[in-house]
C-alpha cells in the first residue's frame, strides 16, 4: 500500500511517511489498512529508485498553465507551476489534456481529526491504479521532484524531507492549504496519475511529495468533497498555458 507518513497529530498517531507500514510504520499493516489521517495511500507498481536522467524528459511544462475542473457541478481553477516543477506539472497537464481525469473518483478524503487531503486520479477508483499510455501500453511514472527555495534546479528521485532527514526543508512549493501534489509509493520515482489537494497547511510533507500548483478559485468546492465524489465528465481542461507543454 502506498502511504504518506506524517508527524503526530495531537500526539495520537505515529510518524508516517509515504511508504508501507511493513517497512517504516509503528503498527501492523492490518492496523493501518483503512486510510486514516496519517497517510495518503495508493498502491501500484513503483518505478525504479535508481538514478534519474532528466535530459530531454517529456512531457514537461516550461512555464505555467491553468487547469479547470468541475467538481459537483462547480468550477475549481488550479494554477500549475512548471517553473518550479516542470516534470510533475507536465505529467498532470498532459493527463488533463488527454481527458484522463474526466469522471474519476475522489477515493480518499480525510478531514478528521483535522482537514488533511482529498485524493483522486486513480482510474480504478480504489487507490490501486495509475496512467497507462494507450499507445505504448506502458505505465507512466514520474520522479519525485523537489525545488528548494532560492535554488535554480529541482532535486530529483530523492526524499529530502522528514522521511529521509527528520527535518522539514524550505521548499519553493510548500504544502499550504490549496496545494495540489502527487501521491506515490515508498519508491521516490513512482508517482503516476494520483494527486491530492491539501485541505489545510500540511508542511510536514514538504520535501517528500511533489507539489506542482495551487487552487486559485473554488477552494470552497474542494472543502465539500466527500469520498466517492467525482470530477464531472468532460470537465477537466487546460484553459491557458497549453502551449507550454512539451511532449
């Protein structure tokens, strides 16, 4: 199971990072098999965690783009930042342009004991799937991509947050309320199509998961998402910046 681990909330939960409890958790897998406020889960076949060559990596977003989704009949506008996260942003914008997200379910929503995340983007609707290219029949994975504040180039393929260092780095794209970021497995290079909205400031995830944009309009809609709600059919689209996507 793919999990994001976090620091204790009110001293009631163990420290979790996005990984399996069998390797890093403080309780049994069975005890954590039901999603809770301590993890973001997705299961899939992770990509290799070996070195990542970013030369000419595509799709990538060179610049910014704006995406609109209609959720529960209401629009949500998201600004996608390809300047700070070109590979992660390019993957998302490409999937939006393909119509991949239309009609998909938010399979995991955690609001208690504090607002945490609303997660979707799995074509199977259970947190078990990702994007498979219809032409190559191959699963697409993107590397973990983290840009530190005041740096020019992102760090690829390596956790640099609490998962690896027990510290929270100062990143260019923090997990503030309204952030959109990619879910992944314990392997850093295993993000595919599943994403999550941050329902509050959850900066303890900085450096371990790739934020690639922010909700600029419609956060009140995100706040109302319940597990099982869907992105409306034929509604997710790139409304500006599509020319910045390199495929």
